[in-house]
């Protein structure tokens, strides 16, 4: 994934300032939940996805570089990972990891090494 992990790609269709909260999130193999919140911080943009009952209300942090496409018409965000990668990713607890550099590095390491 490389150094662009924390930024939206130029081809994603993401328009800065667009409110993504509530958008459905689709992995390469199906639905994984809804955007609970998102950031547009330079060098550290990400989505927090609430997976809902799919995996017992698990929330995960997905780096913006995983976003393949933002479809504003259908209020959907498509990401370049599978449901299993998301299920196995580190837990995200609101307030607990917002500025936790160690957790951000854990997420970065997890997605950078997902091919292993």
C-alpha cells in the first residue's frame, strides 16, 4: 500500500468536505457496515466503520488509501480489502485511539502486510 495509505487516491472520487457518515461500506466481497466517522487530516485520513451486527458491533479504522471509490449518488464507499481482512483488523474504540500513534502504526502495519 505504501506511503499513500493515509490519503484518498485521486481516482477515488472523494471530494474534500463531503460528509461520509452513514455511507454504506462495501468490501471486495460484500457489505461490511457503515461509516461511523471519517477524517480528512493531511497525512492521516481514515474512515471508522461500524460493522454492526455482522461482527458484534466491531468498529475498525480503515486508512483512506483503501478507498477505491466514493459513490455519492448511492451513498456507498467501496474499499480494496475483503470482509475477512476487516474482521481480523485491530479494534477501534472511539476516544481510545483517536490520537494514539501506536494504534495508528498497528493499523498501518496490519494493512501494509495484509498480503502475508
